[in-house]
C-alpha cells in the first residue's frame, strides 16, 4: 500500500487541523528519539525549553520524549501539566508486521495495544494479556487515539518493550491484536494523555519489517523522507 506525496500533505494538514474548544489550532509535536528528530528536521541544535529537550522547527518547539513507554508517558504527563490546551501529535518511524504495510508508508494509528504487558507460555507459544487475568493496564490493554477525517492509511499498533526480532515473536504479537505497526511509545503516550482527558494523534512512517533481523529490510532514509515531505507543509 502506498500514498501519493500530495495526498500525504493533505492528510497531515487535516490531522493538524483539529481545533480546540477556543476555535483555533493548538498542537504540539513529539518525537521519540534524538536520532529521529535529528534526521527528520535535519538539525542537531538540541536545546531545552521549560525543562524539555528538543529542537525548533519553523519556530515550533519539537519535544523529544525519549525512547520507550516510561519516557514517553512521563514526558507527556509533565508537558500536559503545564500545557493543558495542547493537542499532542507523536511522529516517528516504526516497524510493520510482514504482509501488512509497505516500508516507506506513512500511516495514522487508530488504536494502540500494550501487547507485551502479558504472560508468555509455551507448548504452544502463547501471549495472555494482563487484562485477561484481571490486571489491566487499561480496558482491554488497548487505547483509542484521535482520528480526523483524512485519507491517510489507518492502522492499529502494538507498543512493546521487547521488539520482535524473531519471526515467532512477531507472529505472536501480530496475531494477538491484529495490529500492523510496532513501536515502543504509542500506547503509553496515549494513556498518559487520557489521564488528562486528552486524546493524542500518532503518525508513523514504516522503516522496516518486524521479525528476523536479517530479513527486516530496513530503509530509514525512505521513511524519514516520507515524514519530511509531510512536514514541509507546516
């Protein structure tokens, strides 16, 4: 599946046109890692603003959350404590389960799952979510994200701490939730926002496939270019 550059531009414009109750655009951009931020914005001029690390893009401060669930959740919770009217948008690269999305595709995330907050058992290999044994992270260990009316491809995602670098684990994650995308931040980012009664949006560009590392077909440059093409309209 692919999307034209023009359509991608229109899609992000629609995403960022979510109005707040005051009738004007209020959004803030977050990127998981310094490496992603440096590549996407072609800058290593990192600085701090109000205690948050990031860089400036067209006079907009882009916040780096840090990699993983804990960093993403803590950073956004701190941010929303002092910026309650913002509309958070998380952008970055991600993996995809084979047979779902082409590398280089930009997509929006509708639901994000805490797939590896779970029990793992063998014979046969199986994942049982903590919500299935009475200890949910959130209802169904799944959280809904904001979705504007756009033509951008929409997929659900798995947020993991242990990346699926074997075909067996990738298949377990994919079959458990039906998600197509795998990242390390999305669900935690969204859950943190939910505690402030805020919904977030998430856009990911697919940089590789999940599964055996020798067959992941990495193309970070293609994914970064896809994000850059969209951000140029801001």
